[in-house]
C-alpha cells in the first residue's frame, strides 16, 4: 500500500488546536493505516490505497476538518517527493550569511512561473527565497515571526495553499519516513 506524508496547514497555532493522538485516531477510523505523527505542527504519515497525492490530501482534509471542526488543509507528498525536495534545498548554496535558518514552504501544486520569478528575486534584509517546483526554500537571518516573507504572502504571490516547515523538521521526517 502506498505511503504518504501529509503536512497539515495552520494546526496548533492561533487557537486552532488539535491533539495528534486525535488526528491519528480520526485517520485510522477513516481507513488510513500505519498512521504516525511527528511533533505537534501537523506532520502525518499514512498508508492508503488511494493512488494520488491529491486524492490523499482531499480525504485527509475532509476527515480532519470534520474531526477538528475547522478547515484543515493538507499538502501531501510521497516519501520520495519529500526526499527530493530536501535534496533540492540542500543543493542551493547559502543565500545569506552562515547561520541563516532554512525553511521549506510546501505548496499544493507547482508554483507558477511569474510567482517563481517574484520569489526568486526576493531581496529583503535577512530574507531570500528560491522556488523548487512545488516548494519554496526560504532562508532567514531574522526571526521567523518578524519576516515579511510570510506564509500568507507566499500564498498571495503563488495562488497556492502552502505550509512551512523548518528544514531540520523536514530532515527528521525524511529520516523517519523517507523513501
């Protein structure tokens, strides 16, 4: 049965609280198997007979929306796609000084060319970005909560639903559930 990693958007922030044990139970009750979570930011591993990431994303969102009582967008990748995104990010040389933190914004589809041009040219103090297909690599030397390159801004620029993960979290997910 195929494996998938779901990145849940905007859970356990801003009062949108869901417990991961409840997430696991809701998904298991809906027929997903081998359900596991990693930290409280909404990283979920599932196996499903569904054959596309889009179908898995739609079902995970539906199940968890009903469970949580609010919309829970899920951006889904196969473990191989997670590894490829991590490899692509690691292939980008540092854009700022050493010690900058790196994040991946996972999008629900490919970033349009015009949006990629805008993001690749992003040049604000302490902020740089590079588009990697359906992900955006963000490098920051300023605090995450002070950046102007927010998830909301990336969504406005790309027209896509996105969710950020620190690259160290993506590495841990790849180590745990990788291809």
